[in-house]
C-alpha cells in the first residue's frame, strides 16, 4: 500500500516509541487530504461516533481536540478559579458591580 493512500482501519501502524511518555503514531495523508486516526488515539481523545474534533494550527503543528476533552479541560480551569464562596456567576456579577461603583 502506498503512503499516499493512507491506511484502512485495522491496518494501523504500531505506535512509535514514546517521547516523554506521550504516545506517537505515524499517520499518512491521502491524496484527498484525509488522515485516519488510529483507534487507540480516538479512544484517548474520547471521540464519539461522529468523530467531530476542533483543529488548531499553531507554530506549524495541527492540534486536534474532541468536544469531551475540551469540556473536561474547561471544567478543570473553572475549578481552579472557583473561590469557593458560592456561584461563580454570582462572584462575577459581584466583582463587576464593585468595579462599577469605583468608577
């Protein structure tokens, strides 16, 4: 099979050696621009049947993130910002009102 043709599910390459404990795979881009993401990577990304991802191009790297992983990251960020005094929305409103009174 040529590299340009990509590869079919079930014909996934073995993961390459890890760097800093991060799994890596060699993926091939078909002539039509399609890339097959190995099943192990899709599972780690928590991709559902639709397989929808958000792609971000940064410094020549294409990063893919699934909606479930993005939501989990956002929830962790919100937990870090939570002051534990109640509703985060109420805290934001109180901060905005305090700022408005200063003006």
